[in-house]
C-alpha cells in the first residue's frame, strides 16, 4: 500500500502496512457525512513558491511560518496577507517548524537537520543533532525544552534550547512521524506500523501502547491527559479517552467518490469540541462536537496537504503541494 503522494514517498520511502484491526470497544458510533454546503470559507494565500510545503506554525494571529522542501522557510507578519522567503543557508528539505514568543524558533528536516532561528527567522543557524536520519516533527514546551523525532526510531531531546541534543532510547526502529507533550513529563510519539510510544518521565523511558492495528500514524493530538486522537494512512482515525490504554478505531471511510480511503496527515483541536483533519488530495474533515460526528468538506486543493495550524476556529491554516497555503474560517450563515 502506498503511503500517499510522490513527494512523501521521496521523503519517507514506501511503507507497507497490513489491514486494519478493529479494537473491540465502541462507546458511540461514528457518523461521517459529506457536508451539503460547506461550513468553511477557504482563502488561498500567495506563497510565492512552487515547492511542496510540509509544516506551518502560527505563534499568534499575525506571526506565522511555513517550511518545505529545498530549505524553504516563509514568514508572515501580517496574518498571512503576505509571505516572505527567509534565507536559512541550508538546502535540506524542512519538515517541521516551531517558534516561541521571544522570536526564537526551530526547524527540523532531512539529513538530521535542526536549525535554530532568532529574530523571528531572520537569522538561522544549524544545531548539532548527531544524526543523519530524516527528522519529521518537533515539539517545544518553551524556549528550552523540546523534542525532535524521525526515521529509525529517532527521538532527540533538549533542555537548553538546542545547544545540545540527547538521543532517547525507545527500543523501536520504526519511522516516527509526530510528537506531542502536555507537560515536561507526559508525552506521546507515533509512527509506522501502528507505533505508539508514551513517556511519564520526559522521555527517560518510553513504553509502547497497543492500538491493535498495523496502520501507520502520521499525527497525534491530545486535548488533555486522557483524551487524544491519532490519524494515519487509509483513513485511520483512533481515539482514546483513558490516556492511551485503550484506543477506539474510528477509521474514516470514503464518503465522496474515491478509489481508496484517503491518507489523513494532520489533526488539530481548538478546545475540546472543534477539530480539523487534512490529508491526501486536499481532504478536509471537521467536527464541532468533539469527534462524535465528522463532516467531509469539499477538498481544499487537488494536492496533498501536509501541515496544519489551528489557533482558533477563525484562524486555521493548511499547507501542501505546489506552494499551497490556505486559510480556513467559518462560513457566514
């Protein structure tokens, strides 16, 4: 089974996954339907580039950053009206971005690339990762404590803003695609072939959670210590309400005409009720009731969307192939 589009196969290689196994627990039935009329207004923003964009991060409603292939870093200071290309001095494809309130930021990408940026991205310098593994995602709790994950079970942690990075032992060799922490101690990492890892001590030790599936997970998002979601290939959508001890298989099937279920790549919640999922072929799913019901919105673009940022219901951004940057806001009713 193919992961999804050509660009990601180039970055990640081909993944082979087994059929999905359904967890024998169901607290409520999944209701997925195609929206009769979209509740979302989509506004395209001119990125000024044709390269595939992999990640997006908004610190507030005016300051945002986008990263992509061939060392692309874009910045906006006016809420996405205009995007400016920043020089990073690196041609490695960049897959993830995170910026702090004081203008410091970090970028992660192929060939073990970690860049530390200052002045909101005006100056970016490499940090020593001590790995050549592709790095796919990063997460910072503040300007000092952060994690980066990547191929071959790679998890790196810093306690000093990236001046030094330490490898954390996971016992897994799977490609790891997403990381999320709620506190300096409690976090989760997900990846290929059903990999779900969790830690209670900041990553000193990691344990494996069983979602009873061979699906490859591309993103993880927890709204609190008990409630979390995973998205992955072939419509994989899994939910936990007990901190990950049990996972409910809520995989999204095709509603609109499609040859096969769509790969889901990013999920973000604002509060406990509103959420967005983006993925292959411009797919967009939304919920307003905490995931009891999901609406399949009209595709945002013909290309795949790899990055998603959600500050509020009226400030959601997605990025993807061919320099696509789109803003999602509630439609006027």
